[in-house]
C-alpha cells in the first residue's frame, strides 16, 4: 500500500510530498530533499494502521 505524505525539509524548511510503502512495515531510509538536495533521514512507523513519518537532518 503506497501512501502520499507531506514532509518539511529539516534543512531548507520547504514542504514537499513523498511516497511511502506501508506494506513493508516500519522502515528507516534516506531521501534527498527535492528542493535543496540534502539527505534527510526518514523513520516510518505504522501504528494503528496509519503511517507516521519522522524526519531529521543527516548530520544530527
């Protein structure tokens, strides 16, 4: 199941949409910002069937 979520880049502050695969369970991955191209660490957790995507800077 693919979901579309909006996230805010922790570097430049711009919001953009991203696609997450909820069928694979909890995940940690890196996605580049579509605006400033910096790497964002993403943590996807599925609680009660709804996706929760936490993002942070790669250098934290």
